[in-house]
């Protein structure tokens, strides 16, 4: 692996356009006050996720990567934990245990390149739930969730796939395809974030009031220019995101980068078509926010499929991913009434699953020979056959349903992981926040009652500062000067 090339620095820098674009698209569906709060919380989430990933996240994700990839630059990262005994086979890794705080002998140029490549992934996974929660959950609770996602939930999921863990080893250990193939983090980033977001939205209510199912009105677009700018940033960011990983760049071959880049653009282009046509058909005019969300959905699906499928298949899957957005938006906001005005669930869940599953059907074997140390040299008896699904290119053998099984297992596992772990975090945090709120309200009520009980002392009415003349009768023991002093004290 040659990490002296400046390309890795450029690609990692461009990758940060992905979270930036998603922030703009998410904020476009919020009212101006919530958009301001969401943008500020998004910046805080990126900062917390970055610190968490630097401290523990990188070690959890790549602490044992040297056991699975024979690159000399990764030989210091060889400590991987597994809950399964050794007689189950090698490669059932579940968490890395070296590289804490980016320190130790294992931190070579290759290791730093890995950190730079995946820091935007951690930031994005932490950012998306925060965008959906601002305005309905306490700020501290949202930031706790962001820190947990960037430091623990995403890195562990990333270890299972990109770090050589148990999902990546399904092919070596069980003979299920090449293991779960997740080229650009559609599963480890966006499915995990979708699961976290769903759990958080279910915990922090209220839901919006019911609306007629036949109501054709779309979600309000408060800031359409934000959606347009965010959609324009995504294609550039996705190209950098896809090719900043030095492990993948070293084994993808000559065809992979060029076909993968073309596929990424086709995913983005086709993702916008159905939302534009659908909104025009339903309301009489195209909706910029729905089109931008369709572009994001296409980009996310493309990160799952990468260069493994043909451009024609990429165009088809992009159409399906973008076309799912208005229907999932309707289901989430109208049927379930979860009020996901940032559109996180609709942009991530179905598109990520479609991108991953498309590998099981449309991967043609031209790219990915030896992917995840499976089928090095030859696969299914064919020399240099790569990741293959149902539709194999000429000269290659179909690997069906093996590869599809690996994709389904991985997608379901990552979605459930995000949902369950986020529920375990959100429920106690929400209960604690509710308890503090109730205690504060009770204390405020007691203070208000105490003030009201003193408001009539000496005949003084605190509501308007008037003095009851009946109390200040000539026979009253209360002197007017004392009443004025008490009134001044109460006002202070």
C-alpha cells in the first residue's frame, strides 16, 4: 500500500462534503429556528464524534485489521477480540483492541491513512440522528447519542465489515460468497444511523397530529436553496469518500476506480428522477427538497454497490432508491406519525438496503478478485473472478444465492444493531431527562405558591401592587410604611 501519494489526503478532504451536504438537505425541511438549532447541533456532533473516534473508535474498528490484510503497514494492528472460541474458525472478530488514541507502534502512515479515510464516516453516522432529533429531544441527550454513535456504535459495526470482522469473514468461514460486501459504508454508516434514528424517534415523542391520507400536500420546504446546495455537494464528496480507503484502493484493480466513479454519478443522477416526476404528478410542481433527498438516496445506494455492478444496473438501482423516498416519507410521517422532518429515515434505510442487496444480484465478477481475502487467485474455479451475484459476466460463474445471503445477513444485522443499541441508550437518557424536568417543574410550582402566599401580606395585592384600604383602617395595627417596605421586598 503506497500512502505517500497525495491522493489520499485529497480524497479524505473531499469526503467531508458528504456530511456537509446531508446537513444542508436535512435542514432544508426544518423551520428556520429548528434549522439553526440542527446546524449548530450538527457541528457539535461532528466534533464529539471526531474526538470519540480518535480516542477509542479507530482502535475498535481497525485494531485487528493487520490479521486479515497482509500489508506491511498494518502489521502493528493485530489485536482482535472475539466472543467465539477458536475452534469455530478464524476471522470471527468483533472488536479491535489496539491503536487507542492513535498511539503505539502500529500507527504507521497506512494506519493514519485509514483514520483520515474513515473519520468522515464516523462523523456522518453520528450526525444523522442529531438532525432528526433537534427540537424534540434535549440537546444534551442528542449529543450523548452522537458521541456514543461516533465512538462505539459505528466503529464496532465498521470492524465487522471494513475491519475484517465476522461479517466480512462469512465467505472464508461459512463459504457464503465473499462475505458481506459493503464498499462505501452503506451498511456500517447509513444503516446503523437509520437504526439509531428510528429508535430515537420512537423514544422522543410527540408525534404530529393525524392528517388525511388523501392530503396531497408534501412536507414544507422552508429553505429550498439549502437542499439544492447540499445535493450539489454530494456527488463530489461521494467520489472522495469512495476512493480514500487505502485498503480498498490497493486491491480494487484497474477497472474498479473508473467504473465505480461512473456508477456513483449514475446513482446520483437517477436517484433524482422519480421524486421530481412524482411530486410534479401529485402537486402540479416539482419539489426541490424531495429531489435533493432522492439524490442523497441514490448516492447512499451507490456506496453499497460500488464498482461491483454494471453501469446499467447502477442506473436501475438508483431509480429504485430515489423512487422509494416519497413513499417512505409518506409512511413515516403520515402512517407512523414520527415527524421525521429532516428525512433521515427515508434517505437512508431503503436506499442502503437496496445498494447492498444489488450486489447479490448484479455483481458480475469483473471487480473484487480476492476481496476480503476470499478467493485469492481463483474463485469458484475461475482465475481472477471477483465478487459475483446472480448475473455473472461472460467467463465467470454465478455465485447465487451465496452472495445474496451474505448481503441480507449483514444488512439486517447492522440495522438491528443500530436500533437495539440506540434504544438501550435513549430509553434511560430520556427517563433521566424526564425525571429532571418533572423535578424542576415541581420546584417551580412550590416557589410560585410561596410567592403567591405572601402576596396578600399586609393587604398588598402583588398582581397590581394595590393596597387593601380595609386592612389599613385607623384601627389596623399594620402601619402603611411597613406595608410599603414589604411590597418593595416582594418585588425584588
